[in-house]
C-alpha cells in the first residue's frame, strides 16, 4: 500500500511501479478537507496580471493557492492533490526548470498527487495556468 509517510499523509506507491518525480501517484490522509478553487497567476487584490511569463504566472498561482490554504490553517504539507490547467504544453515544458524552482520556493519538498491538463483557454484571457488543490489538515 503506502511506501512512505509525507508529513500528515501516506504516499501511495504500488509495488513495482516506477517512482514518480515531482508528484505522488496517490495520497491517503485523514482530517478536515480544504478545497481551493482554481487560482491563476495574477495579483488577487487587483485582479490584474502583472506578467505574461509562464513560469512567473505559475509561481504567482502557487502563492495564491498557498494564501487560500493559510486561511484554513493549512500548509503545503497538507496538500493531497492538485490539478493544473495550462494553455500551452510547449511553454510548460520549456519552463520546467523555473517551475521546479518556484515550486521549491513556495511549496518546499512536498509532492502531492498531481495532474496537468492542457486546455484551449482559461476564463481569464491572460491566464496561462490555473491551479486547484485539495488539502487535508490532520
């Protein structure tokens, strides 16, 4: 069943599966559930985009997710799943190094179950990435 413990949750790693890099195959957790709506990489106080750089928008979206989590007393280690919606696969792949750096700066070394979905557009015209999350606070 679980291979290791990641703070307040068990990381699920089926026997014989290659260990994923940068995400978990699954997470099991018990506690109060916190659901974060899709957050884009803008200034949430003004509702304005301050950059069109893919990696910079991603870093801002992650910070916005974290700000919402903090309202529930949650931290990055409480995140059990995330879904990223992106508008440009090539831009995402080209910015992986910068995205990884932003992840470590904002979220640390916790890697929840994640999925990345390429979409044709997001509701906010300048948005290149939108991230939603679920956390479980023990």
